[in-house]
C-alpha cells in the first residue's frame, strides 16, 4: 500500500498505517525531518520546488531526482506500506505515487492507473515534469504524461486529504 499525504500528516499516517518507508519531496531549503518508526536508510528526501518549467530563484526537479525516486521505489519490497509526501500532498507526491503504480504494474494501462489516482484523490495534480522524467525512465513512451494530461488538474485545494493506493491491483 502507498499512503500519500501533506507534510503535516506524515507522522500520524506512518503510525496509523505502519509505514516503514518514506519518500519526502520538499523544497530544497526545507531541512529533512526524521519520523518515528522510519529507519534513515528507508527515508529518501529529495529537495526541489513544485514547478514544471525553469523559474528564476527556484529549483526544478531534475532527471537525477527522478532516477533516485525510481530507484527508491523499485527497492521497496511492498511488505509494509510506503508513505509519499510533499508540502501539500497534491502535486509532487501524487506524481511519485503515480510513478510507483506504473513501476510496480508494468503491464497496466497508464490511463487506468491515472484514473485510479484521481478516484483516490480528487485534488491530485501530478507534477508534469516529474512524470515526464519517470515516463522516460520506465520506458512508457509518453503514455504516463498523456494519461495525467487526460485526467487534468485536480479539484482546487489548499492541502490534499491523505489517501491510500493498493499497489497490488
């Protein structure tokens, strides 16, 4: 199971669901936090802003960030839940969760997986730049990006509501 939430819900969700792995996608100026029950080697912190094109004074996600994200997700044995979060639980984290769905279900249709994401979170708006990088890494030939374009921007929200995705489906 994958749990997706905003930063202010991480410890509660880790405790509630028994997560043993955390992926943090936060701004580079935000220092990494440690969470009770999560071993340091099972916590990946990536620092970049939630932008999809170069913006002065901001750090975009890079291909290297995407490689580290995919590697971290691919090492997950799925025995215990993994929690993915960003500041609001809407864009960076949902892009990573969508990547995890596509990575662990390589034969599944990308649009079907994007629709599952939308059903789990009406506010999900996966970061297109992250998805474009991970689409290439997973050899999905643009289908991941096309699928998130198809589901469109999520419902307006200041902060996403925590949600789960069953990775085994």
